[in-house]
């Protein structure tokens, strides 16, 4: 423990990261990729340890820890180390040799510098790694501020990089809101934040003040739309997993089901059967924090008061951290259970008349992270997916694409505007730098001083030639260009 203020701690970790970053960025991309390749083995061989650590620190079922945090993290090391060289390759622009003669322009993808990475507690290994790996490969340093709820997972993530990258390149700042705030105010060049909407707004405000780019991955209220021809057994199983995995503490949990009336009874029956078969404490762990359990309890309580029907589960006692998975039939759209993020083991079901009503209701949310459509007509589901206000839409599945490193993960509305995974995520981690060489032997460019009558006529002729006039006007413009151009090129000093 240290007695230094959060500001001082943040400043010194960021300064060490900055010192390490300069030399790291100069290493060829391939060398950086070689340095990070052993990370895959380290992550995989820590599988048992991660499983037990997350069971202790966040009450996560061991199987879920290995399947959702270890395996996808190892896969992303492969994906990024193999593809980074091509993704960051310099690009030579094609320039029109008439408008821009003797010029060559190259775009480089430069690291931003020091990236502040502020993470939540729900996937405390996978979430930081999905940014750390591409950020480092792109030549950045990263300072990780894990959640105060999962400091040991944060320490483990940072330790994975020890000896692979220069000291200080991966900085670790432990603590809560004060430390997170100090980090985004420190001398960092970009912020990648994953967490709640309320904190995301604060982080964005600080970044706006400092003019530092900031990526926000925030909450969700994912809808699942079940059409009349949905494959019943697969849909019921998919919904139950999508709602209760990680005890519902997943930004992409299914938190609203819109089911078409003709299949609703059969679906509810099967979902309830499957939910009752879940082993509480084993398949569905207790909530990671009492504070989260309290939010879930309050939402269930309010829904029950406003007429929602508990098909299975119950409103938990105050102070209970283990919550029985609940399936609730809801009609009141305004109840917090349907309007706000729940982040707990609750599956609300709303019966609708048809798919149009389902789409309308699914889209009527402040959030827009992921969504799913369940139907045997996959092409129809695909077309419907294009109408949903969400960053990821899956047909006959839900949310697992977070495990695919090539698949962009992003949201709309209050789900934030960050993108993780896939080449699209690089926009947050690199900036373009254009370098242009000019081998023009002429003493002057067309558009440099002096501004003369010839230049004025030339500019107007170019506008006509590029489409500002009809065919005859363009021919006339071409002819006048042919006389104006040489005159302009040899024009000397300003006109009197
Ligand atoms: P949170 O907002 O409470 O905390 C997130 C992080 O921010 C923590 O490290 C916390 O210490 C830090 N923090 C708190 N105040 C801060 C401040 N003023 N400045 C800077 N940092 C600050 O969120 P949480 O409860 O840890 O995580 C749950 C939330 O994360 C849910 O809303 C969930 O949907 C969201 N989430 C989103 C995604 C996604 O990909 N979109 C993934 C996982 C979780």
C-alpha cells in the first residue's frame, strides 16, 4: 500500500509507461508481435488458476471463467499477432498527377502513446485483454485500472506481460473511482473505458475537457425477438443461457424477450422448465457485489408491484446476494425491469402480436448493444437484423460473438460508441499520420501567390471542367485551361 494521492500514483505510472513507450514504438511491428506471442501460452496454462480466482473474486462458475475469459483471450493473441503487420501497414495514396504533380503521400498508423484502460468487474480478465493486446501491438503503452471489486484479476492480467514487454509499458493502477478519475486526468493520450453509463458520462466529460479521444463500452438492455417459427428447444435453451450466464452480469445479457403470441405459451413453459433445472450456486452463482444484488431486488420488487407475473423465482430478501434465476412476464414497458439495465439473473418476457411490434419495442430503448432474433427462416432473420438498433445482432444465438476476435463489438445510444475487437477497434488505438514528399521541380505551385486575374479564370475554368457546366461549357473550359495553364506557370510577381 502507498500513502501517495491517487493523482501522484497515476502520474508516476503514466510517466513510467511513457518512458517505455517511445522505444517500444520504434521496434518493428513484427518484433512486437514476436514479443507478445508467448502470451497465449501463459493465458492458457493459467486456466485453472483463472477459474478458481474468478470463482473466489466474483463468484463466477469455474466453467464460465475458462470458456468466456481464458479461451477467447488466448484466441485474440493469435488473431492480433498474425494480422497486426498487415493491418498497420503504411498506405501510399493514389494522387491525381495532373492536379498534384510529382507528389507522393504515405499514411502511417501511429500509436496514440499512452492508453488509459479502465475496466469493470464482470469479465475482469477478458475485457482488459481485448484492448491490451492490440494496443500494445500497435506500439502503445497501456495503464490498466481494474475494478476495485476485482484487484487480483487485474494484477494477474498485468502479470501476464511481465518479461515479455519492457518494464513500465503495462502499468497497473489499483483502486476505485478516485484512481480511475486520476488516471483519465493524467498525461494519457487516449482512454478506453468499459463500465456503466453513469461513469462513462463522467469519463467522457473529462476527456472532452482535455480533448483526449475516448472510447466508451457501456451498458445494455439486450432484446431477443422470438418469431412464430422459432426452433422451440434451441430458442428456449439459448434464452436461458443468454439471460443467466455470469448470473446475468453481462453487458449483453438477454434482458427483454419479445415473443410472438402464437408461440408464447410453449416458449414460456419450456423456459420455465429449463430455468427451474438450473442449480443455484453452481450454474448461477451469487451476484458479485451486494450493491448489484440490491439493484436487481429493487427492480424485481417494482415489477411485481406493477403487475408483473413471476413464472419462476421470487423477489429476493433484502441483503441476499444469491438470487434465484427468475422468469417474469411483464406488460408495463416503463417498469425499470424493462427500461433500465438489470445486470442480474432475471429474464423478462413480453408477449407481442407480431414481429413488427417486436421490432418497434426492441428498438424503443436507450441502449443498443446486442440483440438476437430466433426463427427457422434465417434469411428473414438476417433481413430483420438490419432493422434493429444494436451493434451486434445474432440470428438463433446470442452474445457469444464477444469471443470472436475478428468480430466488431460495439453499441449505439447509451451503450456507448467504443468498438472492441476486429480491425475497427484500431481506430481507438492508432492515429493516421500523413507524410507527403514533393519532387516538383517548379519554383511555385499553381495555387500559391500571386493571386491574379489568370488564377481567377483558371479556378473558374477548373470548376466548370469538373462538372460545374454542361458538355459545351466543359469543352470551352478545357480549351481555356490549355491557354491559362502555361500563362499561370510562368507568371511572375503580383499584378499592379
Ligand atoms: P462502473 O462504471 O461502476 O466501473 C467501471 C470502472 O470505472 C471501474 O474500474 C471503476 O473503478 C471505474 N470508475 C468509477 N468511477 C470512475 C470515474 N469517475 N472516473 C474514472 N473511472 C471510474 O461499472 P461496473 O459496475 O464495474 O461494470 C458494470 C457495467 O459495465 C455495466 O453497466 C455493464 O453493462 C458494463 N459493461 C459493458 C461492456 C461492453 O462491452 N459494452 C462490457 C462489460 C461491462
